[in-house]
């Protein structure tokens, strides 16, 4: 009996031993935690110049800091991304840990050349998460410069940029978060391509990286969100302006909030907030060879500012204002479709909608879609309702007019 118990105890010990720890464990004080990655072309255009924003833990905690910047940017050159990461060991005395990367920034120059190699690395790497946000540095700014920028409202500027994306998506609606997984999925759609957030530097590229810039009430350099970059396949083809970006997000049905300014004829100016919106897209086969896309939008709005004497208690006046709102939404959507058709890039997924709603017709039209999309007829139906006017209906200017 004792022999059996001894054998059982030995078996239990042998089973426990492999659970004692991770074979590839590395102490935290031997890791360099990377918060963001920037990818540029080398000066001779032959290699990648990869930058890493590394968190300086001592400066973040504030207990044993030396008053230095909370992050440091290291750059290494390589024929591939992983080679550059390995070469970073020449500069950094710790193991580069990319498990906490929140943003990946690419230069516009690189994006126009093609990003399929970069996507393969991001998709294949087991540390970088597919939820990392993707950006394109605009107006000749290097990805390195974006990572080197400091933020007054967040110690880790890479995380601050990710938060800016969420905030502008919720409040203004001209941008929305784009992750690695979204990028790969959109590239695989035929005759289409992804949309990626642009980012730029407002002010001086040199000042945005100086710690002294954070000690001033008016920043001389600031990293800001920009317009959306339009890709066809894996190559950057152009930029959407603000109106086109808003139109894209209306059509895709992912708008949270935005503002609309209307100027009724000779009646002043009104600013309204979009509080709710809903978009539906349907493909109608009036002619099997020429499908028609029908986009329906419903929106609920609130009056926020008035430089007008319009009587908001009058239902007729409200109906007239809603017509102007419909026209403004329609203008944004039309401008977005016009830009996409000019570049022959179905960024709205109209082809996917056709495939989903009419699979038999899609089998016949799939090969013709690159020729059909630039001439595709799109019908718009917009129905806006002004629900409230905040704390006041008539403006005090209305009473002044009566006097």
C-alpha cells in the first residue's frame, strides 16, 4: 500500500513539474515595451526604416524618474520588418516586446508603393494584436516623426493617438477606428481596398518632439487626426476630403455623431447635431446588366446654434429646415461616391451587397464589376427629423425682430 502511495506521489510531482513556469519567460526589467511602430522607406528606397516607441517605465511611474521624456523612439533599418526588429538590439539593451503595440503608422510614400509585405508581418506575428490601429502619415511627414511626438494629455503618445481616433469617431464622425484585421479583410475584397486614417503634425515637426513644448499653453507642434486615405488593393490611391469622409461613413452606416451647418435662404445660419442615424443599402436589379444601389438614410437631429429669427415652434418652418438638412447629407454622400468611382474602388462594399442579396446575378456580374462600378447608378433617400432645440425654441433674436 505504501509503495502504491509512493508511486502516486511521484507521478503527481512529475505532472506538476512542467507547470512550474513558462519556458520562454522573460523578466519585465529585461523587456522594452513597445507602444507604437512606425514604418518608413530608407533614404535610398531599398529597405524599411522601422521606428519603435518604447515606454520608459521609470518616467511613467514618477517615483524614480529622472525628469526625462516618458517614451523613447529607436529606429533600425532592414530589408524586412523582423530584420529591423532584430537589428534594434544594437541600440536597445532589452528584449523588444511588441505585445502592447496600439498603433502602426506608415508613411504616405510607403503606402503608395504597397503595404502587402507589412500586412503579412502584422498578420503572421504572434505578439502584435490584430486590434492594433493603422495610420498613414500625411503631407510628407515621416512615421518616425509621429511616434516621436509628445502629448500633453497622455504620457504615452501612441496610446493618446488611439484615443483621439475613438473620440473623433464618436463626436465628429469624419474618422473611425481601423484595425489590422479590418485592413486585411478589406484588401481581400475584389476591386476594392481599405480606408485608413490619416495623421499629420499641426505646426512644427521639430517642436512636437520637444519636452519644452509641453510646458506651454499653446503647443507649437501637435499630432492631429487627418482625412481618410483611400486604397485600391494594397496601394494608396488618394485622400478623401472632410466632406467625402463624412459621406463614406454615412453610407457605411457607422456614424455616431456629427454636426451639420445649414444656411436657409436669407434666414441666417443654423447648426445642428446628429444624435441618431441609420443607413440601409439595397441593390435593385431593374436591368440584370445594370444594377441600381439604393441608399436610405434616416437621421434625428437637435438644434444647437441659431444665427436666425426662424420660429422653431412653427411645424412648417421645421419641415423646411429638414429639407436643407437632407440636401446637406445628400451632398456629402454624393461627393464620396464620386471620388470612389473616379478611382474605380468600391470602398462601400456595394459589390458585396449585390453578392449577398442577389448571389445568382453576382456570378454573372462579378467579372464585369470593375467596368460597372465607375458607371454604377446610386439612388439616395434621406429622411431627417429635427427632434428638439435644446433649452430654447425661439431665439432671443426672434423677440428682437418683433420689437
